[in-house]
C-alpha cells in the first residue's frame, strides 16, 4: 500500500474568490476524485487542521494499492484538471509518499 499525503496553504485571494471559498471548492473537487479516477483505495480531505506547523489550510490523505496506481492517478485527466485549479489557488504545497 502507498500512502500519499499533500498539505497546502492557500492564497488569501485567487481566481476571484477568497481563501474560504477556494477551500470549499478544492475540498469538493478532491473528494470527487475517487469516483472519477481508478486506483484510489481511500481518500480523506481535512480543511483547517489544527496545530499544523507550519500553518496548513487543507490536507489530502490518499491510499493506493501500488506505486503504479499512484503514478496513474497523477496523470489521469480528472486529477490534472483538479491540479490546475489547485496550482492557481495554492501558495505552498508539501507532499510525502511512503509505502506500508
């Protein structure tokens, strides 16, 4: 199993919307991915996690059966669309992948 965790801090304003509005949109887009992209075993999204240092606005936790499934997810057109929105609204991104 592969765990893929991504944390973002969003811009205060982007794409004509506030950070709060973009968080709602981003959460909905990410949560829709399991039904659109094969290979996602588990997916959770947390908004405004507490006690995050450095500050983090939104966290994505995903599980894949294999490295190949994670690679396929990364280039899937639906994931790429969501990624384009995220790149426009995110100020910072941190990611970690590990195998269990």
